[in-house]
C-alpha cells in the first residue's frame, strides 16, 4: 500500500468535499481514478455520510436539434452545424442498419428495435 489509512481518508475527504475530482486526485497522488473513488467511499462509510449528489447530467444534455425540413434551413446553417448534422445522419443510418432506433437523449436514451431486422 502506497498510502496510510489516514492519507487515504484525507484523499477521500478532499474528493467528497469537492476540493478535487477523483480524476485530479488520481493524477496528483499517482493512483487510479477507481482507487480514488474507493478512498472517497471509505471516507464516507467511516464518517457515516450520505452519498454526495453532484449536479445532474440532465442539465448538461442539450435538446436534440430539430431536423431541418427545407433546403433553406440547410443553407442558413454554419459549416459546423452542417458537419454536426451530417454526423448525426450517419449515426442514425448506422443504427438503422443494425436494426434499432434511439429515442430520447442522454440518460433517458431508449433503444427501440425495429420490426424488421433486415434492411437489405
């Protein structure tokens, strides 16, 4: 073991209190990010603390862009928006070839199988 119990608890405390993230702790102390997370869990269990709730990832998720229906919509897009639209279309095409569609975004993503698995 590289660190004593007190040092591990201190690393866990820093992560739990939000001073540093588990990835920053991993880099700073030369440990794996999973090990840093385990140190935080040990600290939490030792002090009988509730699980720390970080901001919801739902706040970070953007609403899917609406699908342009007219040529004018595409013409008014910037180069980056056109590239993103092309990437999105290729992802949808690949999913359709595999036989499923994705409904929703982020954590609420739902993979719905298509009726016909073969699209050939």
